[in-house]
C-alpha cells in the first residue's frame, strides 16, 4: 500500500524537513478575519451591512444636497464616523486577540508516538 514518511523538524533533520515541507500544505490554525492590508476595506464592508449604519450614511449623503441641508455637513458625519471608529477598534482588538491565540496554539509542542 501507501507509505507515510514523518520527518521531525528538529536537530539534524531540519534541512530535510524544510525541503519536504514546501511540497505540502501546513496545518496551522487561522481564525483571524483580517490582515493588515484588508482590515479597513473589509471592516467597512461588514459595517455597512448593518441597516443602522446605512441609515446614517443616507443622512450624511442627503445633507450634502443643498436643498435638503438641515445641519452643517461636518456635524451630520460625526455620529457615523464615531460609530464606525469605535466598532473598527473593537473588531481590531478582537482579531488581534484571536491572532495571539492562534500563534500560541500553533507553537504548542506535540508528541508523536510510533510503534
């Protein structure tokens, strides 16, 4: 049948492990949602799926029309910017804690038993 070769990544097997490990997918756990590059666009995309945020955005856009303008343009934007900023900071901190937990789990020492 099929044979399975297990190469430890320690000691004098390290070079052989690095050669062989490039051929296969790793088994690292990744539960984070964001990376540094996609945090802002993805977070804004997720936040504007909430009806309340779309409502405030509608009010901001509506206030830019001179006929309908009720307040100064900047004052209308403050609640929306405040809510988006607070939620973005909260999401960023949660994702960072997930990243730290993933890193801790992926660096755990495991035991391999053989016959």
